[in-house]
C-alpha cells in the first residue's frame, strides 16, 4: 500500500509547503508540491499527504 492515511472533513483546505517536498492526493488525483507551492481543495474529498525524498516536510494547513 501507499502507507498514506486518508481522511475527509467538511470545509475547504489550503496547504502551503514551508520546507521539503510533499505528495498530496485528493480524490485520487496526485500532486507533488515543493517549498513555496500551495494547494486549495474541497476537504470533503478523501485526501492524504506524505513527505517525499526520505526527508521531512513542513506545511501550513488552513481549514475554513
């Protein structure tokens, strides 16, 4: 498996990558974000994220 833990919740979610590289999967769509990149999505969809390159990643998550 992917080892990713999926969840969903009401609202909209904004993630901004502060450091590292983050893979984000939303409703089956996979996106790779690097430092300075961001994503905004409907959090009702199943979503998960994980750090890539065997390094930690830091990101800011805002849910509205």
